[in-house]
């Protein structure tokens, strides 16, 4: 017979919002499986199923408010469950002993990481070994008289890192870059300029928010030319540093656009002195470029991220097409500097892929600072006239609306198909990626590929780490790209960061996990910073080791770094919780989320589950 599942004792909270319903009618649930997620202004908590069985009726929906005793669902308990319920109600004297044993086990666990050779038996984080078939090629040879030991094509974070590491290991390196400055997308039109502008956006917002602290500033006056000068000075400082480091390392920097003519020769265009360079080994790091939408007019008011980071003026209105990381970051820059910004995203949430609980505070703030955030919405066309007229298909969006500028931020495609790779025998897949193995080797043994052109995620820190691996392999070392995790950060206000297994991924792939979270509303530093909508969560595998983490709030990107190390080192909740974190810091939320998992948390009152 179906029985009611009610909201249990949730402390002092009343009328708490349901932010996610995790089951559907007809689902079979395990005992303790989370049914709904509640969010008060102080905490996010999941309500678990008290028994295993089949959900026959759901009595609540996302957005409802519930209090203790409200019925969530009707469940037909599994037979075994019904029989054993009486048994389960008895206190379990062994439970505490087992907890102690678990802790002891985790303290005794062998240091697997230390036993492993670097990358020796780990799968690559994001490469598909099976697709890389070695092909016949003229092998690298130390006897042949090539122009250089290692040719590095492209000077982004992957390329300059590879070039510098190879030079530091005594190899004769030529670095070819089509632009006159080094640094690639990251330094010139990507990570660095966007963060320089996001800094001023954050200061503007922080200043406005200070009014509630009793400190009021006037309306900001924006001198765009000066703002862009500042951004450029940041870029110049970094690219200048690269130039000087390349020279000190005696890396031969050559300007020109390279395409392969065979597996030991690069043809060069746009260089008056040289039209080809021969190499013993090569590292391809030619990056990626923005995807533009087909059939749209050619109009300089339609921007890629590069133009959006060097605007001719601050437009009155901007449509951002694509609510991913780049779209959201740039939307926040413009909204803070006074532009009326709409964001349109095809999927059901901003930052597709990230867990919804992490994105929620960002979405809430972006809704307040932007004109409209339309999810589940497509831009079906764009016409260029006096203004740019976009037409939409989606529940909340208008049929059409006019804008001064439109930013297309729908993804980046790799440049693999643009470098004559076939002449060198290097395989490029249909999407333009160059498949590589754990050593970042392409199908041609002496040619490597790294960074955005070699796969996803397309992030600078992946490129730099791969750059070192490829350079070390060129020098004959047994290196491999064996990262367990590659963190992602959205540098908005609030920042959102995650690493390793996400809950979305765990659910999609059937990975068993437990989760613990620490709401920033209970962290002294966060309260002082007025960042109480922040949250830190940790995800643990069935062996008790941390496998993923996420955070939202100021500095979440810095905070997540500790969890990356914890995952790499195979830490469990006790390892993290027993590590003393400085007080008062936001980093304490990592320690306390771990304490919540370990059952030792005292900084929050978590009602005991009823047995
Ligand atoms: C707006 C924006 C913000 C971003 N923010 C972040 C962030 O915060 N964090 C992060 O990790 N990542 C960020 N990224 C992504 C990051 O910039 C890339 O992942 C990173 O730059 C990839 O490095 P790479 O070395 O593979 O290639 P790139 O940086 O793309 O460099 C490739 C280089 O190769 C050169 N090249 C290409 N073809 C040729 C050729 N035929 N001959 C000679 N030279 C050639 C190009 O000119 C370029 O300089 C951002 C990207 C954008 C667009």
C-alpha cells in the first residue's frame, strides 16, 4: 500500500523553496536516495527517501515551498523494505564502530599516487587513445640535419609552454606564430583581457553594493579608452614577458603562418626571410577560433569575443547569443558598465554542463543585472539595418528585438583542418580536432598536438600541462598527460567553479556518489563579504575518496584548487576535514563540507536523520 513521504524535521526553517525535484512518478527509489532539494536563505539540503520503493504520486513541484510534515510523494514500499522496517528502526550499536573503522582504513590506505610512475597506467583525461593509430612516417632522427630539433606551431599557452620546456631541456627550438605578439588567444583576446575587464565590472558592482553597508559612491564615470588602455597594459606586460623569456632561453621565434608540406617540413607564409623550416619533431598548438552562425549577415556590429573585448564604444544594447562561460563573462562586463544586456541560451540553463545548484546564484544575479535571460530559446535569424534585429523562438522571448551589437558566443572550433596536416600524414577528425594519445602524440610518432586543437575542455591550463608533456616526450622523457581532473571556472560575480565528477555527470553515467555541502551563509568570512548565497560542495565516490567538487561565490576559482589537489592525491573526507584551514576564510567551507561528510561538523546544525 502506498505510504506518504513527508518533509522531515528541517530545523528552524519554514516554507522552504524546492529548487529541484530529483525523481518522477513511476521511479523506483532506493532508501536514502535524494527526492528533492530544498534551499533556504541559509542552506541547501536534500530530502532522502525513508524507504525503498516505487513513487506512485508526486505531491510537489520545483518552486513550491514546503515545511516540516508536508507530503512530498506517495511511495509503494518494496516488500523487503516493509518487512525489515521494524528491524531498521532499532538503534544500530555497530554504526559508530564502523565509522571509526572507515576512518582508520582511510588513514592506513597506501599512497597510490606515490607508487605510480608519472602517467604510467592512468587513462588520459580527455584524449581518445583508440583513435590514434600510428602511421608510417619518416621517423625523427638525431643524425639528420634539420633546422631545429623541435618546431612549435602556435604560441598560445600550449605553444609557449612547450617551447620553453623543450628549450630548458637543451633542445634547439623554433616557435612559429602568425601574429607579431606571442601568447595566443589566452593572453591577447581571451582569458587575460576578459579578466582585466571583469575586474572593473566587479569593482563597480561592489561599490554599488556598499550602499547597504552605509558607504555610498557616486555613479561610475566610464572612460572607455582608458579602460581599454589598462586592459592592453596587462596584455603587454604578459606578452612582453614571454618575448623576453623566449629570448633568454634562445628559442628562435619566427613570425609567419605555417602549413605542413611533409612530415619534416613546414612551409611559411608572411615572413620575408624564410619560406620553410625543417624539423626533427613538431608540436602543433594552433588553438581554436570562434564559431559563427551560418547564414548571418556580415556586419561589424556582430561580434566574436575578440571584438567584444576591444569595443569601439560601449553599446546601449547588446544581445549575447550563448549563455556558456564566455557569454556569461562578457555579458557581466557589459551589464556592469551600463549596457542593457540580454542573454539567450538554447539549453535549459546558463553554463550548460555545470550543476544547477552552483549556477543558481549566478542566474539570480544575472537576472537582476541584465535585461533578460532567456533559456530554452533559439535565435532564429538576424537582420542588419539601422540596428541588428534578432528573431527568437522560445517561451519567454519576444518574436524579435533590436540591438546595437550582437555577441556570438556559441563555442570555438579547433584549427586542425587549416594547417595542411594531411601533408604530414597527421590525422584530423571531422570536427577539426587532432586526436592524440596520453603522450600528446598524434598518429605520426614524432608530431605532437596540444591545447584546444587536441580536444576538450578547451582551457588554457590544459594546454600548458600538455605543452610540458609534449616537450618532455620530445626530449625522450617518459611523460604522460595523466591529470585526473581539469577544473573549470566562470569568472563572473559570483564566480562558479567545479572540478572532477559533477552531479550531472554522475547521474548521467550511473556513478555512485555521496555529496556534502557547506552553505556560505554559515561562514563568517562570507557573511562579512556579503556573499551568503555562496556554496561549496564535495562529491565522494563509494570508496570514500573525493571525486569532484564545486563552489559558487567570490574567489570560487581559487578555492577549488585545493580540491583538485585532494582529488589527485586520493584524499577522503577525513584528510580534508582534518586539514586545518585558516580562519576566517572562504577556504574553510571546503574543510567544513568535508567535515559534514565525515559527520564531524559543528559549525552547522544538521538534524539527525530519523531512523
Ligand atoms: C574570451 C575568452 C576567455 C577565455 N577565458 C579562459 C579562462 O578564463 N581560462 C581558461 O583556461 N581558458 C580560457 N579561454 C580559453 C583559452 O584561451 C584557450 O583554451 C587557450 O588559449 C588555448 O591555448 P592554445 O595554446 O591551445 O591555443 P591558442 O591560445 O588559441 O593559441 C594558438 C596560437 O596559434 C597561432 N596559430 C594558429 N594557426 C597558426 C598557423 N598556421 N601558423 C602560425 N601560427 C598559428 C594563433 O595565432 C595563436 O596565437 C578563453 C577563451 C576566450 C575566447
